[in-house]
C-alpha cells in the first residue's frame, strides 16, 4: 500500500514512512492510494478476538513494511494493556441502540485504542532504522495523555504535547502533567485547541525546524491513528449485525474518529449512516446542514475534547468529495485559511448527506442526556459520549437498523459534569486514585510559534 497527500504535491510514501512523517510536506494529510476491501467479509470476524480482527483489518494498509507475525505481535502487545478482555466491549441500551465502550485503555479514552499501537510502531520502526524523532502534538484533552502513555520512556522518541491552558478538565491535564518520564514535555498554550493545532502545523511547515528536530506527529493527522480506529467499527458491526447493516453515532470535533467509520464503509462494512454529535463548537454540524465551513470563536464547554472549530480530518473527506483532486483541495483549504469560510456546493453536500447526519447539543442539553441515560439504563456516561448518544437518538433514519453509539471516555474523566447531571461523582480506577495528589510538571507559553519553536530547540535532545 502507498499513501498520497490530500493536497497532491508531497511524495508518495509507503506505510512506515507515512507513520514517521505524520503531516505531509505540502501541508496535506496522507490517505491510502486506494481503499482495500476486507478479504473475507464482516460476518467472519464476529467471534474472533480483538487483536486477531485488528491484524485482519489493518494488514492491507501495512503489508510490505512488516512480516505478518511481526505485526501481529505488536498488535497483541498493544491490546494486552486494556482492562477488559474484549478491549472495546459492547452493551445494549435498548432494542436497537448499543454502546461501544472505547475507554478501557491506560488513559480511559478512545485515543488509547490507536495510540497504544502507534507508540509501538514508532518504537519498532525507529529501532530498525537507528533513528530518533521529536513528536509534537496538540490535544483538546485526551490525545495528549494517550500519546504520552504510548511514548513515555521510549529511547527513540521525545514528545512535546501542547494543550490549551485552562480549557481541559483537571483529570485530563493531570494525566499529562504528572508523568515524570524525562522524554515527556507538556506545554500549556495561552489559547484554544485550534491555536495549538495551528502551532503544530506551522512547525511542520517550517522545513529547517522540521528537519533539525526530526518532527513527527501522533495527532489524528497521522494516518496510523485513523487506521487503528477502523478496527472497532468493523468488529462492532460484525458483532451487532453479522454482515447486515449497522449505523454508528460518533461525538467528534476533529472528524478523525468518524472518518475511521467512513474508511470502514469504504472497505465494505455495511454502514448506511454515520451520525455526528457536536457541542456548541458546531462547525461539523453546520457543514452537514449547509455545506459551509466557517471559522468561529471556540467556546469552552463541558465536553472540552470537542472544543474545536477547525476540523483537520475533514480534509480527508473533502479529498474524496473532490474526486481526489489534490490541487483542488489545496486551493479550497488555502481559501478557508485566508477568508475564514468556504462552501462545497449543493452537489457535494448531497453526497455527504447520503451517509452523514448530525445533531448539536449545548451544555444543558448534554447534561440532560447524561441524566436521562442514567435514569433509563442505569449507566453513567461522560459528556462527550452523551453528545453521541443524544445524536444517535435524534438522527437515526431507519429504526430497523441497529445503531452503535461510541462511548469515547470514562465518566470519571469529567466528574463535575456527571455529578451535576446525576448527583453521582464517578470515581477513578484504583490505579489513578491518587492522580489529583501527584506533582505536576509543565511550561506555560504564549500562542506564538516563535516562542514554541525556541522552547523546542532549547529543550529537545537532538541527534
């Protein structure tokens, strides 16, 4: 498998080079040159262990860069870290609505599903090449801790994570800032997540800095992140539908998680509908309503991981909508950055609407969903999951088609919101019980690329 940039001007790469590159040199995102089909269909995967399904689904994307047994060993090690033998267990909420729990990894969020593997792939590839990289990532809350947990204490990796100061939950922040590993650095940026994301992209688009630091990325701009997330769509569809149609509802701000569902659909999984749940930062909801992309100010909410107004991974869908015309996508994204607004037109919007639907929930509505699900099903869900469950109930087209809502974080990561809604304060697992007492370590920097660049150059271990 080879990978091409959504903007058409970067080198075509194999998987291992795509993994280490992260963002393409033309500013685009890497995608497969073509979409593989699942070799034996969906139904055959229903009763197989998660790691076996993961190898089957991901093998077409990595074949040629690994021996199959070698890749299978990395996958098995990745999911041995999860506290549920099912890795991503499914629970039935009602006759046709299911909850897919994606928070049983080390940092209690869905990002672990991909990043536990991505960290091992980095380590394996860098050791094979005798190289080291500097990973720079932006987080709206969960990616940072998952990336740190995956990359901590690895000899070939130094990791810098940017988070928006004061705009993540205390549990999210402390899961990043209490890690004492010498190769881990946390930067609190005086701005929003979009500002953090822009700073990361600016560093990648600065060739001297990119080369000197050997920059790489673990955000969902890295194709390997999306690839690993395809697996849980395939396995959930197999277990719920056994080869018949299954729809999914996904709380998302950056579009990476739901794009993995789109990728599963392109691989042959019968997914008739993908529902997107948005909070007040609703650029994706507005895009689905009118085909417009318009930048607005980021508003803080009780679902901070979705406090995003520039959805990077949407570019991968736009690449498909524009007939894989990289030059056309590059022009569109440049206009979006310059003008703050673009439109895809009615014909492309109609194609989007064939698959996608969306709903928007403010904080009060989100708390109401948390309360209703606890009263109805005796289950505690975090505010991001609540947005997804609410969207699932609001947007499903065919009641006869099962719907799977993605539970993206453990409720204890957002205890204030859950307690406000239900009166119950969810407790962290025992292994994190002392998290709020651990010493923190981070630097606060202005929203300024020069300041961030200077800090990285002064701090990173180069060579």
